[in-house]
């Protein structure tokens, strides 16, 4: 696939300078930056707020002993999905840490990211 992007001259100059410093072709640097942006988006959207509220509501109902069978099924589904997204988030963090050549924990600290809390 071919993609053409028009950049302001100053931004193009910064990209060219950075590519030269890193010894990368300009296209490879641009592709890397786009991948980083995608990974950051997925990392930051791993736990949708609406879903988190629903999960906590169901957990409170379970603790209170008033969870229906249908809600128990829904709770289990939410927990399973959250576990899968947590694993994907860790993979994304690992990939981003490799792109940035730093340990995952340091990257998480730099980005202000904490592990997804267990319910």
C-alpha cells in the first residue's frame, strides 16, 4: 500500500533530521511513528469507562448477594474480556518498549500508566 502525506516544511525537516540521526529511511521512521501512535491509543483505551462502571456495579451486586443468574453470566463475560484486553495491553506495552528501546516498567512510568487494577 502506498500512502502520501503532505507535511509542513518544518515538520518534514524534523522528520528528515530524526530519520538521519537514527539511520532510518524516512518512510520507515514515519511507519514506526504511526505504529507507536496506534499502540498508545490501544494502551490508553484498554478499559472503557462505561464498561468499568458496569463491571463495578455487577461486582457490588455480587458482594451484596443480589446478583441474578443473567448478571452473573454478564459479569463473567466482562471479566473474561477484561483479562484478554489486559494481556493485549501488556503485549502492546512490550512492543512499544522495544520500539523505544526501554524497559516496560520505565515506559509505563514515563507514560503515567499503571497496571489495570483487578476487580
